[in-house]
C-alpha cells in the first residue's frame, strides 16, 4: 500500500496528477493553506475516513482516538459557525 496525503492506494494504482505548471486550486492540494478553519475542516473529514478504516480492521484504540479527534474538530467547527451567526 502507498500513502499519499492521508489517502491509501493499492499497489500499482496511481493517482492522476495535474499537468506540470497547472494549479488546480482545490482545497486538497495543500491542506491547511486556507487558515485554521479550513485546516480543522480537512482534519475532521480525513479523521472520519481513517476512523472507518480503523473500525473495519478492529483497531479499537486507534478507532477510539480518531473518534476523539473527530469530536474535537467537529466541536471547533460548531463553535466557529456559532460565532459567525452572532
């Protein structure tokens, strides 16, 4: 298996890359480049995927710790949204 920015790919499978010199501008290009709020959103999203992987392989401690990380990230996002509404 290979790891690319938190993504697991099977051997022999390569992810498509943008043409050299071209900038896609997607939020997954450089995690955390958009500030703390975007970094937390990225962490929450990736943690959810990792948590499912840990659960599938019965990695109980990792599943628990990733769950705590996801709760913390979700709480940060919830509080951010609440601040923006007031």
